[in-house]
C-alpha cells in the first residue's frame, strides 16, 4: 500500500473531532494483518478512540510515530472546489479535508513502515510502533494525553518518537520542530463597585484597574533562550458587559494567553502574573488553564536521524525550530525525546486544503530513511 492510496482512503472518513468515524479502525486493520499488537482504547467513557500499535522485531530502541486522524469541520462546503471528504488529485495536488494536516502524514509513515518491515522480514533491532488519536483538534483531554498516562501505567516503553504534523512553511525539507513553547490561557475578573457615573465617588470603577493590570501583564517576561524566542503575554479580550453610558460597571474581565519558553514552568509563571496583578492593588480573581509546558527534544541521535533523512531526500538542510502553536508532542515529551516533521502546512484548516502528491511520496521516503538510520 503506498502513501497516496492510504491518504485517499483516510480522507474519506468524516472524522470530525473528536470522532474516529472508522479511520483508526481502518489503520488497525492494516496493522493487525502485519502482526502488530494493537489496542484500540477509550478513556473515561469519552467515546474518543486512541490506537496503540507495536511490532517487536528484536532488542533495541522502541521507535514510534504519532499523529491524529480527527479533522476540523470543512466550513461552507459550497466554497470547496471539490467535496472535502472525496479526495481528488488535480494538477499534482491531493485535495480534501486533512490533506495537509495530517492524514497524509499518517499515510506516509504507515507506508514507510510497511516497506521497511517487508525489507527486513519483520526482523530488525528494536520495536516499531504508532500512537494515534481522534482527539487532537478538540479538547484533547482523552486523546494522546490520556494515552500517554495509559502507557506509563502499563509500563509500555517509547524511546523515540516522531510526530507527523505539517512543519514546513513553504517547501518540504525547510523545517523540523525540535520543541514547542508552553501555553497558558487566563481570565481575570476585576472587581469594582457599581454606581451612577454622576457620583463616581460612591463607586469603584474596575476599568481604572484594567488599564493598570494590562500595563503590568504586558511587560517583558524574558529575552528569550538559546532555542526559543522571548515569552509573550497577549491580551485577547477586555469586556465589561455594559450597554449604557451612565453606569459604572461592577466588574470587568480580561482574557489573555501566554506562550512561554523553557526559562519558565507554568507554575512559576502564574506566580509572576499574580504578583504583577497584586501590585496594582486591584481586587481580582485569576483563573488559568495550562495547555502544555514548553519542551525541547534532548536526543542528538533522534535529531541527527531526522536531519540526515530530510537532507538525503530533499537536498535541503532543515531549520531546527521551536516556533508555532502546540501539538500532541507536548504530551509525548513527558516520556521520551520527540520531534515533529511532516508536510507543508500552507493550506491546513483552509477551504480547498491540498498538498503536493510528490511531497507525500517524498515524505514517505524520508520516514523510510529515518527507520533505516534508527535501526542500523
């Protein structure tokens, strides 16, 4: 089975997050035929499906690929030139929802793995496996996050992992993600005292404190680190819910997001934010949710294997980057070194999402070279 064939079949599944819609079951069927040990798992009665699959070929490293089959909704299907769930190859590109992010990445590493196993006749120095979920684009509570907890609880080892997310801005081979910034979402309720604007002395306007708090919060957090850009807090919403002009509101809400580097943990950073808000003397309640901690791949062996594979197939020297948003690699980083490398992400989440068929084939070749290096 080649990567284009598997890609096309996967796109046909309407696996809108957090539903597998048969996509993971299809992959499990392929892998079971090749003697993989497979576990299709659901956690906390969520109906989110996760697939753990492994084939043991001898003593040596446990090398895994990871990804997700869930997709964002296609949007207005009338704006699509093709049916988003009916894959079409046109002008050298494969069109369909999740052609870029990331069913084609999954197809490429499955195809590469099957080719590798056929060549080695299932006898190679280590174990080859997959960590797949249908809950990455949504809440991500019962997907890879829960799957990693299951691995730890059941003492299933993973030594190295590559996530097939689309990491390249414009051309295949440009960029490898060796880490990601952490992310904190926050909401501050600033408490005042409601009153008439004609008698401000009898009220306490929370908006006066909002401006002070925003000034404090947006002060620099650091100057960046060796592998990361400076941490940054961005105010995303200020709201008082006030529809009239003669009323001083009783409270105001500030929402923000912090993308932070490896100089901080979320716990320490939340303390810093609390101290900054306290310095304004405002009455407030702060609520935060950490989407993930910052992490950096710490394996030279893994980095070199991916870089060598990319250079051999694309003739490009990839940039080692920590830019962009979060991915499921943040959960995998708890148990092993992890790197992200996949296709070009130019059209991901867009109408008429598409990716070069030639790139899909080349990505499969890169993953094949990667396996040869890791198990050499």
